């Protein structure tokens, strides 16, 4: 089975999933991309992994399964475009073989969808975050407004309910509400919402009022994401301005933690400096005592040496006196003996 067959087989399995997992191997445009009918748009994608063999694009319209748009071998500049997209869709590789940009010409309202870039690496398919392309008319007769809160704070571990209200003119065809999640670190996710609608008529027009609530359970909340409520009706899509999720206390705990760590660091530095100063003074005092003790011992040793030298000199002097005295006595005795001999001869 060739790599292309493996790729299509794996892709047919992954297309059964409504959510796509983002990996670090794919770099693509994300968030909401807005364009008008008739314009051209380019969605950028690239992968610098050397293990990539195939690159692909697929489209997921609102409430539907993904459809394959194109597949391309990494080192080939030509991509295989599937028949449903062959007329206006093109894959360009002007940025190098690692790029896989999707160009859509002459946009239509039906092109509004989420576009995912995928790669085949070691027989495993990986996808980017996904970008939602919002195609709208420059001048629209469809009157609708989507209202949602700008910020929803929540405590860590709590479930959160997001709500939006839609005021719109009723029209033929389906009318659905959707939620989109946009995050810098998480893949885009689309939620289908069941709305509760009531109709009322004023003097000028007939208005339909709908409300939608999205419940996000605890443990599934990203630190910072924006959720967009969107109305799909009359072939058009109208977005709200987005509700940003924010964990309360996260903005205050972090500065407090930084402050505590800064104080602890400052106290540690002060204690180290104090200990260094105490050790320096102690070392200096000990050295002074040591020097004094050494000097005292040296003086004592010198005194003892002088005393011993004096005793030795005194002893030497006494010995010399004794020798001199003995020599004198011997000389006197010799002299007396000679004198006696001389005297006796004379007699």
C-alpha cells in the first residue's frame, strides 16, 4: 500500500471526528479570518519537520463533517485538488517546499468554514489549530445583531455558562447558533448550540429573538480563550464580538507570588551579607589573638634563651676563674720548688 493510500485511509478515519487536535508540527493561520464575497484569500500553512511526507488541506462547514480539499507530497510543487474544489482552490508553495498555502479565489458565502492544514508524519496525521473563514456580503439586507458579554471571570475548577442573545429578522431556511473557541495555545473548536427563540412584531418589522447558552464544565477551561457566538441564517453568518474567559485571582496571585519571592530573595541576601560580615570580624579577631599569642610565646622563648645564655656565660666565667686560679697555684708551687732547689745548692 503506497503512502498516498495510507494517507487517504487515515484521513477517512480522522474525518469522523468533529474536533481536531493541534500539534507543534504544523504552523498555520488561526482564529477568524474575515473577507467579502468576490475577494481572494490565502490561508498560510507550513511545516519544517524533515519527517513530513504529505501535506493536506480540508474544509469543515458549520455543523458538517470535514471534506478533503488537497493533498501534496512535500517535495512536489503540484497538489492534487479534489473535484469539488478544483475550480477556485489552489495550493501554492512560493515560500518553499515546507509551505502549503491555500489560495481561494472569488469567495462565496458557502466558503465560510473552518480550514485545517494537515501533515502526514511517520504514518500519523497531525493538524494545525484551524482558521475559520468568515465570508460576508459588502452590502447585506439581512438584519441581525449578536450580543454577548465581553468578559466572564471564573474561579479555577468552576463550571461556566456563556450566554448570547440574537436579534434577527426571520427568513426562509435553517437558522442555527454556533460557538467558536479561539486560543493562542489550543485548537479551534466549534460548538453547535440549541437556541431558544421567541418572536415578536413591532410597528416596523417582525423580529426574532434567540438566546443561547454554552456550558463549559470544570477541568476543561483554558487559562485564556475567547468564545464567539455566531448566527448562521439566510446563507450568512453574523458574529458577536467575543467573550473572553479569565480566571479570577490569577492576575492577583501572580504579582503576590512575585512579591513574596522578591522579599524572600532580599532577606536571603541581607542574611548572607550579615553572616559574611560576622565571619570576617570573627576571623579578624581570631587572627589578632593568634598574632598576640605568637608574639608572647616568642618573647618568652627569647627570654628563656637569654637566661640560659646568661647562665652559660656565668658558668663559663666561673670555670675560667677556677682554671686561672689553679694555674696560678701550680705556677706558685713550681716557683717555690725551684727556689728551694736553688737555695739548697748554694748551701
